C-alpha cells in the first residue's frame, strides 16, 4: 500500500509500494502540487511503470510553469528502475548517501 | 528443490495487492531471497496489467504459475480464449529523450526485459502464455 503526504518541510513523502492499483491516489495528490518540491523516496520500496508515469506527468506539468520535482533518497529497486527508465535525464535525482 | 503454485486472478489492476500477497507467501515458503522479490513482482505486475489492457478477446481470469527450481524461478502468465500477444515483439522505450519528448507509458516491457533473465512465449488453441525466468544466483 502506498502512502503519500507532505513532510515537515513541505516535501512530498512517498512510502510503501507504488503499484498500478495506487496510481489514482498519487495522481490526485500530486495534482495539487503547483510549485517546486523535493520528493523523498526513503521509504518507497517498490515502483512499477504506472508509478513512473505519474511522476513523469507531474514533472512535465510543473516544468511547463518553471518548476520541478527533485527526487531524494532514491535507493534499491526504485533506483534501479529509475536508471533503466532514463529518469536521470528528466529529474534531478539524489541517491541515498552512504551509511 | 522444486515447488510450484498456481492461482487465477480476475483481469483488474485492483487484484494486484492479492497477487503480491500470493507471491510473497510463495517466496517465504520456497526461500526466495529479498533481492529477487521486487524484480519478480515488477515483471508479474507489468505482464498482468499489459494483458488486462491490451490482450484482445480476453474475458476469463488470468493464471499465474510460480515454480522454484534449484537456482532459478520460472513464472508463467496464461490468458485464455484470446488472440496471440507476444510481448517480445514490442519495441524498447526511448529512454534517452528529454522531458518534452517523453510520454508516460511504454516503459513496462522495456523494464521487464532488464529485470528478468529470459522471456519465452507460447500460443496454442487460444491459450497465450508468457513465461519468464529469474536467475537466483
């Protein structure tokens, strides 16, 4: 199950599993984001192609008005999926710092 | 060591939590290590949702079969009474494009190819079966 909320500093926090059954929830939350945001993925353990599409759509919409999403704490499976999707070309991505 | 399970699911993305539950129970029972689980679940989700969206003529439930062999996991999705649908013929996504040219969608099968080690396809008497292999080494 996916959880999506605003963190203490206004960042978007995604946690849990972002599969196709959760896309509507994320899409409707991100539709209310109108300016540049950090998206913290520290506790996101899984993402599928529909989840990628939701992030990509939000980025396209925001960049059209001069804003963007910056993805931080990208790790494990999610990092691998972003890499093979070429997301480094379209997002600023900050991996999890080494422990 | 060989263990095998099979279960059918209605053709709806709303079934995904149930599919993951079925897979996780099998992974636990057959000792599939953590790093192999997400890529396998990813491939099943993408193949399943592709069948739901694009398989022509499909109305029946989709069967998912998981087989643990010594050093690999073999996963088959079978769709019944449908036209042939071989995902191996689909092109890779163009992932080197800039944001303006990128369109959401088309990434699923591109990524499945990179998550698994082998993809096969078989069609017989209206049964359309996609099988993939995930090495456990």
